[in-house]
């Protein structure tokens, strides 16, 4: 006998009106677009397919460490930042009164802010075009975001390596050595700023695109605030708190290591080569090791 209209199905009945095995192209969750468990790694579907987004915080924590390295080096050598644009905005304002005693403070900070904004803008727009549902929907694009940042830092490292090409403070100095004043007054210091600031814009845009707003990677003022505002601050199991605290610690450690590297014979170029190498390794690791979203094996 046919079931009456609007009648309640029996407990054992199969509901065919929901959870159908179809691709929902309007859904941003890659879990809705699984791949077969036997898909080869180098297949087009795997390379351009979705990855598990839960692991996206690891490369961003590496970025926090790199920010500590690079921003400490840029402030030490050029009196400005390439990632922390709040500091640059303050320095830009001070430069209108001739403070600090840096004739190119207005130019270096302005270039940093502009190229940072361009980097963030292009990253958001290109990602919207290539992976509209988020970078984790496309393994190649997610890793390419970090590879682009790595190549820009490595470009800066290559420019900083030849002796005399880019003005920089000498390495191999002691704690009480006086800095030469000619470096910060040389207009050629602006050469390293565009690629470093551009990748910083890409970096913070990537953190937003990956969905980890608690890891802004470039600044930690809001992170400090969020740590104190967390009502589960002392809870044993608090993933977001752990990420925020980890970001602060890694950025601090990066700045400490950068300081000692700048004192070493390697100087600025050693900081940039290490920072670029870390991001290059992060991009490769994301491509090779981020697990793909797999469909359940039939039972």
C-alpha cells in the first residue's frame, strides 16, 4: 500500500531526500568534495584537489617566526618595518616633523605600506579567481601562495648578498659597536623594501584566506588582546589560545635569532636566506604533505 502524503516514515526507512552523493559546487567546505582513497598523488585531481584545512595553522606559525626574523632585520638596518604596518604608519607621521633622524623615513615607510597593500590586494583577488571557495580547495594554489612569498624573500637575499650593492650595517660586531650613519642615509636601501613588503601583504592575506583569523602573522597587538579576552584562557584544551600564544612566542624567538644573526659575520643576508629557505620549505611541505580530503571507503 503506498505511503500517504506527509506521513511519517518508519524508523528504518531510507531518506532519499538528503545527503545525496553529489558535488555541491556552491559549498565552501572541501569535505563536500571528497576524492577517492586510491587517487594517485601526482594525478591532476589530487594536485588541483582539496586538502584538509585543519593543518593550515602550521605554515602560518612558521610565518610568525619569519616575521620576527625579517622585521627585526629591516628595523635594525633601515629604521622601518616590512610587515608591521602600524609601526610604519607611526614612523611616517613622525617623519613630517623630521623625526626620527632619517632623511628617507617617509619614503621607505610609504613604499612599504603601498607595496604591502598591493600584495594583499592581489592575493585576495587572484585567490578569489583561482580558488573562489578558499585556497584549501586547490592544493597547488595553497602551496603557491607560500612559494610566491618565499621567492620574493630569496630575491631580496640575492640582492643583499653582493658586497656593496645594497647598503646594510656590517656583521661581526659586538654589543657596544657604534653603527655607521651612512647606511640609513643611502637612498639605495629602498631596493629591498618592495619584495619584502609585498610578500608580507601576501602573508597576512593568506592567513585570512585559510580561515585562521587568530593568526594575523604580521602583528601581535590584536593577538595579545585576544589572549586576554579569551574566557577559556586557562582551559586545558583550547586550540585557539595555543595558536595565539605560539604565534607570540615564535615571533619573539624569530626577533631574538635575527638580532644575533645580524651581529654575526653573515649579517642581513644570513637572515634573509634563512627566512626565504623556511618559507620555501613550508611551500614544498604544504604541497607534499597536506592530506587530501578522502571519501570514506565503502563498508
